[in-house]
């Protein structure tokens, strides 16, 4: 797994380190497999994402394009294509959508773009106080 993140320069362009866990990302028309190529048509609708979640945790899900507008001129790097916060466990539909999903649409002539989906735990436990 580490070699794929480095081969595609996700580390260090997007992340400092390889994440501790890999999520399963499945689009209605294709599966994400650490750097495989999918067409814009295949990713026009949001994917189903599953991961090992902590009980009671809330997550943030973000999809970015580090190659906007192109890999050789990424002046808009980390262009946000999707942002959902306060996702309970793995139920993205129950989270709060900040940026609605926008599928891949790289400008013509800009080559391949890397689209990176990240998830981050933002709350590990909830407490009740009297």
C-alpha cells in the first residue's frame, strides 16, 4: 500500500504519511484500486465508501483533486469535490454535506488527474454529564 501512495505522489503531494487504514471505495460504475484509471463517466455519482469505524465516532469525508487545473500547473491544488462532516460511523448519508459531490471533470488537455478521498475521525467518544 505504501508504495502505491508514493508511486502516485499522493505522499507527499496530499498527505505527509500513508494512512493507517485503506477504505473501500466503489462507484456505481467502477471500483477505486489505489491508482487505477476511471473515466469521468464512471465517477459522475458519489461512491459507496466503507472502512473500519470506531463506535460512536464522527468522521469527515473529503474528495480533492490535487492536480487542478493540471498536474504540471496545480495552482488550484486540493480542489474540493466533496465534503461531508459529522458522519456517524460509516453512514455518509447521515452526515452534514458541506460541499455536494461533484464528479471528476478535468479540463481537456490537462492529462490524468488524481482524485483523493480521505476520511478523518473527528470525535472518538461522547460523554454524558449530570
